[in-house]
């Protein structure tokens, strides 16, 4: 009975819609749709029905249209067909009209991100986004009929990120797309001469939204699999109400960034029952209801949507009519259900989408098992992207906001994820990320609600210094001080050194000269330098390597952190000449016959040691002690030829950790292996371009950067 009542609501609403098809004043595409030459439009769900029609009309009006859909073969074929049509058509209306197909599967947020990044590489501005992609699952929870059971996604009905399918595709997928493309929308708005309505976000809704009195009734949550235990029509109605919320919310959010100028219009359209194949998978019991409803032609359905997406602001139709408008067939303003305009509902939809798009795997076990690596992973990814020449590939403002959210007000350092305790590993990653983005000055602010009144920078410095054992000079990883390790020591030293940078720069005179003639800088001057150096030297072993603590087994990664810390502290000369030669020889013995490097004797090769070994050798000017050709071949054999990325060994799964250190290894080898890569600093594992902004960071090893031996 619930389903029957839902359908009656739709029938009643649809029957009440006015359709003056013969009225000459009725808005039509040929007569009223403006010329869109020079406009860039994104349309989703373009390989069937409305999506095909919308793309065609936009292109024929001169727009450049990015067609997003998951059917690659059909999408590319249709885009080619449209471009051929444009070439054969004469007239000013199609001047500049062009289509570009981009694969985008809205059931997977990683696919949405990939599509958005491709658009961002091609365009500087976007004028219109039409959110048309959607899916209608007609299962009825546990009582699904035979037709539903034939659906390819039955019985899960979940997106890749495990959200309810209708909501995940139509609402979260589009929210994520707009979030990624918002810089281009803002750019279009700022470039416009018009004071209002120059950018549009139009969503394709449905009269099915009217059956939803409250999108969140019964504490419904699209991340909860219990959400599947309701009728498919209810899930569909929720998704259509949700996409209305997003069009309105995104317009408001972007206008706030534009200083409250109403340059972005958010509207939504219900195209009616359009004669397409959208209902091909519906259960047989629904068909008779659909047959009772008046039908719109494809062009009529498109007209209702394009009216909201393209109608200029003029004397006849003002901003107040189009902003947050609900448009029904054919191109008429209508009043949506009150739930569509309910501020609390809109806020909840927005908040949920923001949470899911920031951490799109929060419902998976893998997500929770890897939170301790979150900040480290961002550092690995961002550094690799810098080396590859794509420093802006990640959403910078989102990354910065996430990093600052990881600040632990209780202890003053950074945790690996919001709510985690401070740890020196996460603290260094946070500082490195902000350093690469050139926004370390954000640490000079007091964190919101921090009762200490101290800046983040001062609190971080105090936290790091507190980790040093005053007797031995060693550093712990966190305030519990249960474990000491030269990794933690390096992280502490590197963090303090990077925090010596300011937007004003530092002069030579500002440093403090030690008794052995080395100049170091505040706040590095606050630690016991001599004991720190002694703690490192205590980890030197008889075989020439370094362990993590005194007496522990030698390991290549400890070479990087030990020599790196000595370089920053200007203490490499404290390592005797014989010890140094022995260490260089130990590092050179890490190469195996296949070209790869291992971390210690009798172990397998691993791409990450390309960095740990090479960086340490580079700090001694001995890179040529490794066969670069063989190592480069090994690294490249570990690359995934289909999906990109680098794994630890050939044919294994690629990950961001090994990708960074594989790319860094190639960069360290120099030409021809590093062709196309940005230089990386062997001491800080940061792009040389970032380090060179602050010359004092590398004064103790300047000649090393120039390729000469450093004693």
C-alpha cells in the first residue's frame, strides 16, 4: 500500500502541472535559449535519454560541453557524432560548439575525482553544471520482487564507498564533483561582467521528491545499510530531494565566497515523465502507473531543465525567480514540497556530503585501520606530485584545512588524524605539507578554542622539545616516551629546522654559532645539540650501518635519518673518516643483482630503499657507488602500467608510499633517469624548489647540492 500511495502522489502532482504546448509564449529551446558560444558546460549522465538531449541542445547553441558518463564506448561515439553534426551545420548558433566525453562512474568517488581533475587540466572556468546522472533502484528491501532481483547490483545496491546507491550517485557523487570543480565555477563568476546569475548549477529532480516529508525521517542515514530496507521508490525520492538541496546549498556557498554577490544561481527542474528508456528496469507493477501519466517528449523535458540552466536575467525573469527555483514542465516555475526548502534539511544534506567527500571511505574497515597513516600519506602524495610537476593536483584548501584539524590542542603537536594524540611523525608530516604549500604562517595563529592562548607554532616547538631525553639526547615519538628511535630524532630535528622559516626569511646574522663553528637557528638552538649528536653516533654499528637505538641491527632507513640529522645539525664531521668510509661501503652493498636495493643483508629488494640508500650516499657525494641504470630499470619495472603508481616489487599492488620513494629515487639518480622530474633535497626529502626559498636551511651542506663531496 505504501508504494501505491507514493505513486498516487506523483500522479496527482503530475496531472496538476500546466502544459501549454501550443502557447506561443511558452519557453522553447529554438526561440528562447541564448547563444552559448564561449561557455563551458558540464553535463552528467550523458549516454542516454535526457543527458543525450541536453548535450545536443547545448552544443548546437555553441557551448563546449563536457559529457560525463560511465559507458565509454557509447559516450565517445555520441560525442564524435555531435561534433560531426556541428561541422555540417551552418550558422552563428553553433560557432564554438564542441563535445568532450570523459569517463565518470558516479558509483565510485575515485572515478568522479579523476574526471574532475581531467576537466581542471583542460579548463580554467566552468559556467554551467547540470547534475543529471542518477539511478533508480526499485527493490523493496527484503521483499524485493523478481524484477529487482535481476538488477546487476542486487542485493547490495551500494556504491563503491558503500553508500546507498540512489543517494550515493545522485547526491554525494554530484556534491563531490562540484566540490572539486568549485575553483573553476568561481573563476567563471569572477570573469563575468554580469553582476548576477552568470554561473548556474542546475539539478535534475523529480516530482518523486514530494513523497518525502522529511529526508531524514526515521533517522535515515545513507551510509547505513539498514537504509536499504525500504522501498526503492522512497530511496529514489530521497535522492531527488537531496539533489535539490545541493543545487541550492552550493549556489549559496559559492556566493558567500564571492562576497555575497548573487553570481551563482542554483535551481532544480523536474522534467516530467519523459519518453526515454529511464524506466526500462522498473518492476512490472509500476508500469501501469507510469502509463497513466502524461508524457513529455525528449525536447520538452530538456527545455524544462535548460530554462533553469541558461535563461538570462532580464526584466521578465528576475534573479529572485531563478535563485532556488523549482521548474516543472514545460519551463514553468512551481512550488516544491516544503522539505526542499527546509534549512535544517539542506544543512544536514550538505554536512553529510561534506563528511563523506572529505573522507570517502569512512564506512570501510580499511579506512579505520589506516587512520594512523593519514597525514603521512598526504605528505607522500603531495611530495610525489611536486616531483612530477603537478603540485596543484590535490585540493589545496581542503588539504590545509584537514592538516589544521589534526592539531592536538591537548599536547600541542599533530596527530595522524583528527582526534588522534600528538606524535612527532605526524607533526613532521603536517609541517612538511604546510611548508610545501607555503602556508607555515598559519601556525602563527592560535587554534580555535585553544585556552592556552599560544600560537600553534609555539606549541609545536614546545611539544617537540619536550620529547628529548635530557640525559641521553635521544627523542621519543610521543609524550608517553615508551620508545626512542633515531627516526623520531630526525623528525624532531627536521621539524624544528623547518619551523625556523618565516615569510620574511632569515639572515645569516640571526643564526647562533656553536663552539665548533656551525651556525644553527632558532628554535633548533633550544635542544641540546651535543647530546643529540652523541645519541646518533651511539647507534653506529661495527658493520658500518646505523641502528634505531644503540646496539640494534643496522638498517638503511636509519642511515637516512641519522646522516640527515647530522647534516642539519652540522655534525657530520663528528663521524670519523674511517667510520664514514665504512658506512658508505655498507650502503653500496645494498644493491642486488636485479638492480634493486635492500635495507639490510640477506633481505629482499624494495623500491623504498631507492630513497633511503641513495639519499644517504648523496649526503656523502657518493651516488655513483650505485649502478643507476640497473636501479632505474628495477624501479620502472615496479610501475603499474594500467593504473599508475609504483609498488615495492614488480607485479605487486602499487601504493602512495612506494610511489613517492620510487619517484624520489629516480630523481636522486639524476639525468637521464630524472628527466621531467623536479629536484629533491636529500636531507629534508622535500622539493629543492621549496627548500631554496630559505637558504639558511641548507647552508651546512651547500656544496652537496652542487654535486661535490662534503667532508
